[in-house]
C-alpha cells in the first residue's frame, strides 16, 4: 500500500472514531437540538469522505468491501447540500454503519504496519 494511502486510511479512521465519540450516549434528537454537535459530526463525516476519495484505485480495489463510493458521495452531498442535511441519514451513518467501518479500517491499518 502506498504510504499516502496509509495516511488517508488513518484520517478516515480518526474521523470515524471522532464522529462515533461525539454521538456516544446521545439519541437521535441530539442532532436536532444541538447545532454544534450536528456541525461537528457532519464535519467528521466530510473528512472521512474526502480522505476516502483520495485513496488510490489500487488500494480501493484491494479493499473493495469498504464503502469508498458511498463515503465520497456522502461527503459531496454534505458539502454541496449543506442547507439540506438529512439528520436521519447522518444518524444511521454514524451510529449504525461507521462502527463497522472503523473496525475494518483499524484491521487494515494494523495489517499495513506489519508489512
């Protein structure tokens, strides 16, 4: 794996862990009632998507089970549709999908360190 991809995967993992931590102990209504929380979580998702979009095709193919396109697409939707954020999608992404993604990224990075 190219060293720059390792850095980008680390950025993805850091952003995922940050978003998960921000939502820990909170329910869905927190995204409605706490604007700072919403902005922070959305920013973490944007960072994850930006990093995913910069990973080389070689690495994306090697780890084809990761949601590369979905991460980049969500980033684009959040950046360009900032005025119309679907909080339900953000909630599902961060609380239900991101923990598994973070686990996969962590395993990949541990394997890359061994190389």
